[in-house]
C-alpha cells in the first residue's frame, strides 16, 4: 500500500497550489431557502442585508454534471477535486477566520486552493488528508478565509462494519445545551442547498452494504453549522474565528445535544454529543 500511495502522490502533487474560482450572486431565493431551513423568517432578510457570519459556506457550491458523479454521489476525482484514489471521503477539521459579513443579493466570489495532500497510515488503515483553503470576497472585501481537512479512506470490505474511532464520552460539566433533532427533512434540505449528493446522507441501504454504517450519516458541514448556531445564541460579540474537529459520526434521525460553556475573554467552547453521550465534535470560537 505504501508503494501505491507513493505512486499516487506523483499524480496528486501537481494539484497542490491549484485554485478554482466560483462566482455566486447570493440570490434572494437561495437566501430565503437557507433562512427557512434554519428557522429564520425568510421574509425578514432584504437585499443588501448582512447575513449571519457562517452562512457564506452555504453558497459557492461545486457543480458537477450527472455523468461526472461516482457511485457514491461525489464527483469523480479530477473533475472538481484532486483524483485521490480512495473512495470514502469525510470532513475532519476546520479553521475559519471571519473578517466581514456576506450581504444578500450582491455578487461574490470564492477562490478554493488545494493547500496540501498528505498520505498517512494508522490504526484504521491508509488515508489521504486533503486540505483546502477557501477565500470568499465580495465588493472588494475579504469576507472569510476557511481552511478545512477532508479524509479519504479505503473501501469497507463487503459485509464488514466501518472502522471508526473509539467513542469517547462527551463532557458533562457544560452550562448550556440545545437538543436538535437531525431529521431526514433537515438533512435533505441542507444537502439540497449545498448540492451534496453523497449517498451516505440519504441512502440507508448504501450506508449499510457499502460504507458499513448502521444508518445514514449526518452531514459534517451541517453539524458544524449547528454548533455555530448554538454558540451565536450566547455570543458576546461578533464572530471572528472558529476551530473545529469532528471526532465521531452522528446518524440521521437521531437527536444530538449541542453543548457549551459561557464565553470568557471573548472565547467560547462548544461540543456536540450523540444520543448515547459520545463526543462527536468540538469547536473553539473567538468573538470581537
């Protein structure tokens, strides 16, 4: 496997440093759909209004033709992202700097750079870690610099369960918590907004027989969005940065607890626990 990964890197290395540009008009119909999905009055937002600080990640979606999709619903390697020769892809970590607010109904652009591709071998097998940096700009202003890691893993052998990290109990000393039902309709709407066709989020037979999960898996981007939502309810100021790490999957149809602690010196810590009390994600936020 080490030789195969080394050969793969010969193809992948030239992708490091490549930049893709996506334009978006931040159109009002999409703004209203996003608002409705997250229980915000869709008529309360007018053209030119500043959107919540993390909503920029719901625009600038990658669009692949139907014929360019793999069996799992992701675009084939080399169409949008580097041709990493492992079939299973999932989000892992994120480092975000928020510099301004995206405004509704104003043209904007996202530049997506392949920062690094790193092959690794560990307890759960061989993986590639892809790091992307998205820079969002609107009307001459930098809105956000959003860097995140995606892990590519080997296929799960037929009939076997997926190799996952050992569950760790979530903290119990939090001072506040929001319980959110990760319903099929919420995940469907989020996937529609972000144009995410990954079957792991809606096809339970595929999840069990191909991916080795017991049920459909919650979208990691949605998990992080809800963590920020929970923090913003208790925010001491304007959001300026986020560092997040996903540690364990949450399943569609379950309820999850989004928990945290009071802000101190402009910093806040948030985590998410599944229905069994296992830690599924952590986030540190800074506010101005």
